[in-house]
């Protein structure tokens, strides 16, 4: 889910440089190391972002650590009021926030607004945190003895976020973490860092004390700083599988809690009885939305029997109507995030040809409503993709939809289950029995039945199986509240003449 980071040699000249948010204020970077931030629709760097030095990393973590005791001890009522106010500010200014996302990521404005709305769902869940962190109480477990439990925050927690959802993914984690009393250091992607700074300013306006929410810009040095700091108690990450595995292993070795969500290769199994107009619409929406830069994008359509011959014409007909261009111009699909990533995704089309697949629609060289230097690649459809091809086995993370043909339902299930990933999947059918069997037999964490992108609502949890997740906790939902708290069990007895005197054994009654 991540691409190669720009090097300092690529830093743009004569543009502003974004810094960090530490102790409730913007702080200019002092390391002298920066990376360019591009407007993907224009193909030019519009700003630089500072890459933190070790000194800045230590300062950010120290600020969060210093803020923790007072924030932890602030009343639930006051913390809840701040969360409610923050929710209102994000909602009121989501138009501005969407423009920031589009200017650095490239996704169309409507998609950016959709991302913010999904983040707001988690924030709204977080406002109800008092109910979700209540402990339990048992009276008179022994004579005059009561036992009860409390849920306490961890301390400083780190969030490492990918480029593809610069608002939604951080908001999967930090609203819950902060609401229950932790302080957060967020390390956003260096490709689109501005949204995090905007959120920090809104949080301050909502009344959040300085140091509770910190934005640390940076690259691998900043990531490793969070992973290795003894003051950081937990790490939440979303990104590619190799990096997720590295995050998990390094953080766990250092005794931290870890939820590390990795990559995906999401399949859509289509049975012969499915509504093929619905299938075609869903394949377009789930395959090409956000230029395919989604961990929940459908990248493989698994067609049973003769489905491929019937549905491919419907998909190609719809693809002709898609308008690719600048996300601020009412287009359907925007550019990819960087030139490096665009070129990598486009290279898979050549791989498909070499491997004997049929390129039905080639997205290279299309006409776009945008600047000539934008990072463009149009929707691409490839049929008869061999399952041995890298086009099938690797996460492409772009607007490339593959079609794999199988003979039976069983073949489709076996194909999906044999993959390395287990993030999301979908089945399209009008057979309730087949759908029920699919949801039972498939080894994937998030399942859609006639729903192509089955991202759970906030009061459930997001996460997959196998190489799509490392750690035993998924994002948000009740699992999020469990991840960001730890339980204390308290056994109490007040002075009572009947306590029984000296007894070296366990209480019996």
C-alpha cells in the first residue's frame, strides 16, 4: 500500500516547506532534510515536507509523554466535550479538508469527501467512549471482599499512516486513542502530509491540550524512532505487507502493542445467476475508484462458467464513459499519487502481455481533462490473467482490473483461499445458499455479498487475515477500544473485625 519515498535529491526549490505539529504549534524542520509534495494532477511539486531528525523525533515523543498525565486525569465529561467539538469542526470544514486531500493525493473531490465521512464515523463512535470503557464489579466475592476492573489508557501511542487515505486511516485510530486518555504521535505519509496538520489545528480549536496530538513528519528514521522509543506504548500502522511485517516484528520486539494492517489482493467472485448490470457497475466502482489506490479495491474479478464472456462487454461499455482528469474538475477518476508509482502500475500491463493475458482496455496514453504532466493512467481491464502472473499475485495498487476464469464455485473459493492475502472479498449471486456457504468457507476478514467494497461501519472492526494483518487487533470498533486500553483488576476489603486474622492460604469463603 506504499510506494517508494522521494529522496532528498528530488526536493523541489522555491516552494514552502511543511513542518511538524509539536506542543500545539507548527514547528519548522531543523534537520535540513526534506521531500517534495506533488500535485499529482499537475505533475509538479507544490511544497516540501520536513523529514524529522532524531532530535525532533525525541522532542515530539517527549511532548506527548509530558502531556499524558494531565490528559489521562481529565474528567470523562471534559474529554467527551472536546471530542464532540472536534467532530463538529471536522464536519463544518470538510470541504476545505477535501480540497487539501485532492491537491496532494489526486483523488476526485467527491471521493475525498467520502473518505472524510468514513473518518467521521469513527470519530462519532469515539464520542461514545464512556460507555465503551466501563469496567465490571463483583460484590462479596469473599467475606467483605469486592473485585472490580477499570480500563486505563496506555500512554503515548504512535500512528503511522499511508498516503492513500490521509484523513480516514489516521481517524481509524487517533480519535479512539485520544478519547480514552492516550496521547498520540501521528507520522503521516510524506506524500500528502497537509491534512494531518489541518486536523491538528482543528483539534486545538476544539480545546485539546497541547501535546495530546502531535504530527511528526518524516521517513524511515521517524518510523524507527517511534518503534524503538521506550516511551511509545503501542503502534498502529496501515501500509504494504512487507512494511507491516517489519513494523510488527520491530515493535513487538520492543514490547509494544501492535496492530499492523498490510496489503491485499481482493477478489470478486461472480456466479452465473448474478445481476450482471450490478456486477459491471460494482467492478467499475470498486476497481477504479480513487484510481485503484485502495487496500479494499477489487483487483480480480473471478468469473464462473461463461460469466466473463457476458460481463466483459458490460464493463468495457461503462469504461468508455469514465472521465479521467483533475479531481477538481468533476472527473470520475484522478491521477496516481506520484510519477514513480504511476510508472510502476503501468508496467504491469506489459507484464500481462508477456504472460499471455488479453489486454481488453489499455489505460496508457488516454486523453485526460488535466495537465499534460499529471501522473495519469486510465482504467485498464485485462482478461485471462494466468494465476502465475505477477499481475495476479502482486498488489498492483492502481486502476488495473484482472479477470480470472474458473469453472465452478468451488474453484473460485479455492483460488481465493490459496492467496497470500485475506483482506476483503465479495460474491455476487442471487443464490442465498451459495452466499451463505461462501461467507462460511472463505478465509478473508471482510466479506461482501453483492457489496463490492465491504468496509465495515465504525462499530464493527476493519481488518483481514493472513498477510493482510500482523497482530491480533483490528482497527476501530470495540477492538479499537480494547487495543488502546489495558485492564486493571482491583480486589478490595475495608477494615472489618471479622476478617479472620492470620491465614496463609487463599480465602475460601
